[in-house]
């Protein structure tokens, strides 16, 4: 955003709503937890199909982050439909993961696993 509209950076930064301490702590905790779950899913899904591990990890991380962050940060907040935001967040992040499989596929020949290094 700063590159597209560099002349107006101060305006859009100053007008951005600040997150509450509750939302910041929920974000940090859900981010760490979702990444830990992604590592577990990636390791469990490795195998002969190149796309299963990153897709399973991305799906799990997107689902866990949305399921943990939004209720922890916004449950009980007045006039906020956090369930819709959580669903949209999950769909957008998972769709992004599916799209990012293309560069992952294209870079696979350049980064082959080393023999004996837990590669397939």
C-alpha cells in the first residue's frame, strides 16, 4: 500500500484503527499456535505427492488461526460480526495457499531434497 500511494502514507497510517491489547495478544497466540499446527501437519503429510504437505499445512494453519484468533479477540464485542470475518479470513488465506502452490511447483526442480536428509 505504501508503494502504491506513497504520498498519502501518513494519512492512512494515522487513520488506521488501533487494535486492543486483547486483540494483539490473541493475534500473537493464534499466530504461534497456527504455525506450530502447520509444522505438525506438514511433517505428517509428507510423502510421494508434492502438494499434499504444503496444502494440508496451509489448510490447518488457516483454520486454526481463524478459529482461535477471532473468538479470542472479538467474542463479546458489541456490533461486530466476527464470525463472518473469521470465515472470510479462512477462505482468503486458504485460497492464497492454493494459488501459491504454483510457484512452489515451479521451484521444486531447483531445490531437490538431499539424499539422507529426510527427503523423498
